[in-house]
C-alpha cells in the first residue's frame, strides 16, 4: 500500500513538473489543478480502482495540457507577455532576496554616478565653462560605478578589482595629466576615445568570472548592444520628462532651465548609464534580445544602399570628394557594418548550416570593404600632400583596424558560405579582436597628445 | 444527448454563481455538483471551469482563499460576493425571459400540443 502511495506521489511530482513548464499556468493554478486531480483520484480509488489506474484515468479526464493551457491563456493573456519583474513576485524566495539585493546595489551605484558627475562643481568646475574638463572626464566619473556593480555581481577576485582600479586611475591620468586647451583636437579625441577605453574596462568587470572565455566576451558584446538600446529608450523617456518639466513650470512662471541643465539632464544621463546596465543584467533571460532583431532588419537595407552606392560610383566615374568629415563618416559606416556583423553573430545558432542570410552578410561586408578601400586611397593621397594631424591619424588608424577586422571576417564568412570553415571561427575571430579596439583607444588617449605636441 | 458547447458556455456563469450562492465551494466540488444537477448531460471540462472561476474573481463576483477544512487537504475555496449576487440576479432575470419565451413558442398559443413537430434525434 505504501509502495503504491509512493508511486502515486512520484506520478504527481512528474505531472507537477509538466504543468509548471507552462507559462500560462501559475504556481497557484498548478496547485489548484493538482487538488482537482487528487480529488478525482480519491474518488476513483473509492470505487475500487488501483492508485496507478486511478491516476491515469483522472489525468485522461482532465484532458491534454495543451487544451487546458489554451483555455487559461484566453483568460490570462497577459501571462504570454513576459514581464520584467523588477522586485519580488518571483516564486522562489532565494531569487527574491537576490533581486532585492541587486536593487539595493543598483540604487547605490546609480546615486553614486549621479552624485559623481556633480562633485567637480565643488571644486569650481561647471558644465558650461569647463568643457575641456568634462569632455574627457565624464566617462571617468560614471563608468566606475557600472564596473563596480558588475564586479560586485560577478564576485570579482581581489586581483581583478586591483586591475580595474589601476585602469581607471590610468584613465584619470590620461584625462588630466596633459595640459590641453579647450579648443585643441586632442581634447576632442580624448573625449571620444577615453569612454571607449573605459567601456572595455567595464567589459573586464563584466567578464570577471571568466576573463579568458570567448563565450563571456561574446556575452559582453551582447551586453553592449542591449545596453545601448536600453540607454536610448531611457533617454527618450528622459526627454519627455524634461519637456514636461520645462513646460509645466514655465506655465506658472517659474523657469526650471537651471535645474534642468545643471541637475536633471547630467545626473539623469549619468544614472541611466548604470541603470541601463542593470536592466540588461536583470532581463537577460526574460525578454528577447532586441539588437539582433534590429540587425536582421537593417542588414539587407544597408547592403542594398552600399551596393547602390558602388554602382552609382562606377557609373559616374568621378572620384570621391573627400571633405574634412568624410573619413569620420566612413569610419562610422564601418562601425555600423561591424555592429551589424557582430550582433548577427551574437544571435546566430553556432550549429546552423550556412543560409541565405550569411550570403547577404558576406555581400554587406564585401561592399563595405570595397567602398572603404576607395576612400582610403583618396585619404592617403591627401595626407601625404598636406601632412597629418591628430584627427586624421586617429581616423586613419581606426579605419585600418576596422578594415583588417572586416577583411578577415569577409574571408571567414566566405569560408562559411562555402562550408569550408565552421561558424565558430568567425565568432572566435571577433571575440579575439576586442582587445585591439581597447588598445587603440588607450593609445589615442595616452600617446597621441605628446606625439602631436598637445595640439 | 449532450448539450451543445455554445449553450454550455453561455450558461456557465449563472451556473457557477448559483452553486456558489448555495455555499462556498472549490473547483472539483463545483464540477461534481454540475454533473449531478444535469444528470451528466452537461459536459464541463477543467479548461472551462478554472479559467471561468478566475475570470469571475477578476470581475469581483467571487473571492478566493486557500483554506483547509478539518480532515481535508488545503483547497482553494471560492465565495460569492455582493456584486456576484447582483450579477446572479441579473442573469437569472435574463434566463427567465429566454426560457419563458421558448416555452411560449413551443407550447403554441393556448394549446399544449406543439404546432411544429420537432424531430428528435436522427429518425422522427
């Protein structure tokens, strides 16, 4: 008898597992249905069936779980939309306390970031009068908080925390040791490159639990894409908030402009950096990644535009009119193409056979390469003619780095389409290349100012 | 004879509210009661009952709580609310109208024999 009872409990346990896998059915629903099933079994046993028979009959009577969950879904359609649960309401108390601790940590880090951006004001700096200070230092004030949050979550080792601190200190040196005037090219270059260099330091914190693993590096690429999407969304919301603040207070004759430009926007932007990072961490498994979806949408469109450009260029026969900004424009184009490539890679099933999309991707990369080579030839001619400047050198260096990456990617993608190389090779190439970007950003920040006489 | 699905669905709400108006109850007992009342002719499934119970709760017609009655398992009991009783009264009024009208038609004016012979089953 007890044996039969044990067996029955095992069957119930198994059934519970099936039910809990259904997103439409909550835990309380499962319990309610289990009670129903047990009542049914009890009744059947009472009329003389054996426990295991009774279980089978009772389950059969309840009908298929598919039908059942479909009916539940009609009443609870909201459950099919995965909700990003920020606090509590999870089923397990362990996950609950963890998300609560996360929330506390992120509040501290976000407030820290918002406060840091205002600290220099205590020393007489202001957003309006000291752009040469804030430009390079903004990233330095904010990103350590995000890195701290990630390192805390990953239980980073003491050695790694030391490395992180050292790198941020190096960043501080790079931003402030050289006395650069506000209108020098180097200040602008540092303002662009130091945040990039520091973002890779954040990346180091992100991969803290397994620094050498290519998989973790790929995760960091995904993190970066999703972080960007979330930041843009938060910024849009912030824009609406700002507009209403200005509008409503303006209506009663109070001008909130000082508050908005000195507090709301800078502090909000700083805190959003950390909050966006936390959202990506929290939602990782909850919501579909959006960056790969965007790349799916835009890869064909970009390919079409680039091919059209090449054809038009071939037909007109004129050279490219390389303006001052052209090099930067084409750098950005390569960055976009690389982004499209990276985020497609990040979402691709490594085991899937090469398909049409891989060919499309190859076409995109090759056309971008072709355009870039044309531009590069033009630019090198101009530099040899007029001499170089920090801007040109930085842009040229980036172009070469991106070109090298894309050229080898194209080669690997060709191999993939022809089924010669596995997809993993392409993935490994991209993750192995990440330190090159970081190194270049550090070079621009640290070595360029003295190299070009603090121009 | 089984009652058609649409009719089962249409009558489900007053039926459940009516049963809960008698006494607080839980899913399995409600299903048993319906079976009993209809002599097994009403084909209710769990997929119909439980989502309906949840809907009635969402609309505020019932309240639920997990209770354990002495000597039994912990169960989710449903209790009809004030607005549930009002809804029941309203539904009852509507059903009475429908049933009266149908009876009127089928009896024929002033006559107890039906004017139209209704074919029963396949062979009349």
